[in-house]
């Protein structure tokens, strides 16, 4: 019973640590127990493209962001952009 409670507590600490990224929440754990990350980080893939308007003309200065991150870029004078984004992420385009 003690072992089950111990592993549940260890799993909760690991989950909180991974979700928040705060090492202060991790209490000292005996050397017998080892915690492995539950999730693998997604690999980044290069993404590039050309942003055009309804008439097919290039749109310079369009901001391209990966939703939920600070990864982003803007299109050049020909409307072309390039960035590295995690697999399965969503791109958000904005233009003023």
C-alpha cells in the first residue's frame, strides 16, 4: 500500500513538473525511484510558403506565428516566409 501511494505521489510531482516546468515543485526523491519524462518533445519541421491576396498578388509584411508559442516570422517583399514549427502545430497569419 505504501509503495502504491509513493508512486502516485511521484507521478503527480512529475506531471506537475512537466506541465509547469518549475523545478521548485520537485521534492527530494530517494535514489531508488527514477522518473522518466512522460512526453517526448515534438520534432521541428521546416515550413515555408507564399502568402497572396485574393487577386494573387504577394503580401509583404504578413506575420506568421505558431499558435501558442513565440515562434514566428513575417513575409518578405515577395510574400515568402520560412520557419521551423513543431509537428502538428497550427500557423496563424495576421495582416494589418
